[in-house]
C-alpha cells in the first residue's frame, strides 16, 4: 500500500474542514432549554411569563408545531421558564418556581396526586427574580377551600 504525502497546506485545510464539520454538527444538536429563550438571573434560573406568545411562536418557527408526545414535552420544557411570573397574596409581583406547581404526570398515580394537591390547595414562595429573595406567598385555593368559603358565606 502506497502512502501519498499531502503538502502541509492541503493537510491543514483538510483538518480544519473536518474540525469545522464536527463543531457545526455538535452545535446544531445541542439541546435547547428555556435559557435560550428567556432572561437568566445570576443564580442561573430563567424567568418570565409562563405563557409568552413570542417564545411559543419562536419555538414553532424553529422546530415546527409539536405533534408527538416527546415533541410536546420538549415544547413545554423550552417555552416555560424556571421561574414563572405570579402575583403574591399581598398583591406584589414576583416569580415562583414552575416546578412547585407540579411536574407533568407520567403515570395515573402521579396524576391523581397532582389532582388531590390542587383540590386541597397549596402555597408556593414568591421570589424577586434577580435577588432570589422570598418576597411573599402565592396561594392556590383548592376546591375544598372554596367549598368552605361558600358555606361560611351562605
């Protein structure tokens, strides 16, 4: 087998082309997150509205309308920030961790637990997005709490 030596300049150009191709493939397959679509605070959390139409439209332009369950999960993960805007019980505006409202259920048991939690009601901490200082509480009044209030009013 005969080995053909390339001139240095052609070899360097060939290596550069291979490295560039590997880099471009790596960049295009990098997993997108909400950090690519929302501002990120010093603590590393993305924050914004949980229903930002601009972000949703941008996602659809980049990836198309989600059709499969896996695509819907990616859509939700990317278009929902870590911290979602909420109004605290005292009327102040801040952010709560999206995960504190409950993860997407993967089983019927998880769905039942989330449903029960919402029926009972619960509270989450409200943060200042930049300082991550707790500035209040956001309460989700469950069905049971509303029934009690209706009974006391009647």
